[in-house]
């Protein structure tokens, strides 16, 4: 039986990655600080090593304890993290969870090896902020490529925005809540925003596919094979939630009357963000259909008590805008 070490492994992408490898017959161990509830605490088939991934000694203890065939790094947020991990686990297959934010230009679609990555200054490489997230992920990719040139079987997977059950970011939860709770909702710019999403279980399956079939030194995009616009997502959610919702489109000028902008709404983006998934599909990967993914996502959302309401405009502001636009 092959062994897999999942760095992270308790939240969202990590927990589904654990399940993906476990269900595929791997002997799975998670490595994390133990600060979040462990969904596998009562699962005898999943082991845990506790430690801080930013400390080399802790990574070396994990290596000695597990001796993993595969390492999936879900929580490498700084290039130095990737550099240390590819050194410590140089005798393993190493898969780095990067991001579609690593791309430096707005082309559609973005393709591995063709669309340039964003630059990352030394200062950005050590600064934990939203603005430096993409540059740090891009530099992590470059560390992976360098490690592969040195003989490490290291690869990168670049997800776009991830949605699904147990999403602690609650970005998508905002829209589920709106569709599930109200009969009229505001949609910025008529919902024409295109920001490709990817279902969390598909990210997990992509990570295993790349670990098993990928080529060292390569990056692989992962995203839904069909990318709905924001308006289309709302239509899909209406169907899933079995509700009847009227959408009220609002222009930038109309939003400004309430002191808000289109970018205040989750999953809104200009210009479009779309990743080509042809390279990953060439390894045999495929995406879950939207109906199945949304059924699972909405069911967990309703059971969780999360609303995501703090991640978008307040309902009072939205109601005022609806009333004004309806005059």
C-alpha cells in the first residue's frame, strides 16, 4: 500500500484530498498544527502527525514518521514553504496546491506554459496579504519547477475559485443564502461576470490524478469544464434550491447610490477569469456535473447554519436598491 502525507488535511480542500487518497487505497496521514477540528479524528484509516509546516524540523519528523510516497501540500502560502518541503520530501512525489491567481495577465483562457505567471518580489514573497497571494503562489510554482530540474518529482496544481461543502470562505454561501432566502436579489452588472469556479471534490481528484499520472516540473490547471456566468450560477442555484427568485440587475452607477460597488459582491470579477483544463483532462481527469455538485453543496450549506451574509452587501442596502430600481 502506498502512503500519502497531506500537509493540512482538515479544512475544505484538505479534507476532500484526504478522502480522495484514502478511498483510492492509500495509507493516509495528515500533518498540521491541530488547531482545527479534525474530521478524521474517529477514522482509524487516517493517521495524524502534529507540527508546524513552517518549521523544517517538524517536516523532517513527519518525513521520518510517514516515509510518504506522495506528499500533497495544501497549505504552502510562501515560496520558502515550498522550497523547504521539496528539499525535505525530495524522495517523494510532491504536489503543490498553487492557484489560478498565479497568472500575471488577463488572457482567456489561461494556459499552462503559455500564459505568463505574475512576478514576485522578495518583499512580496514574505508578505501575507491578499495583494501578494498570487505572486507568492507564482513563486511557489517556480520553486516546484526548479526542484524538478534537480530531480524531484514535483508538480503543481492551479485551482480557480473553489466551491463545495465545508467551504469556510463562505464566498459561494452568500449566493446560496440569497437564492434560498429571498424572492428578489440584486445581481451586479446583470450577472455577466465570468469567474470560473471548481468543485472541491474535483480539486481533490485532480491532485491524485497529477500525483499518479503527472509529469515532474509541470503545472496543471483545474476548473469546471463549463464556466457559467454569475447570472447562470444563480439560475443553477434556483433550480437546485427549488425556489423562485427574481434577479434585479444593477449598474455601477446604480450601485453607487447605495455606496457599494460590483466588486463588493462575492464571485464578481472583471475582466473574465478562465483556465484551460485540457492538459489535466489529458491525464484522464474529468469534472463533476453541476447538478450533482450543487446538490451536495446546498445540502451541506443548509445543514451548516452558514450564510455568508457578511461577505457581500447588507440585505438592508440591497432592499433599498431593489425598491429604488423598482420605482
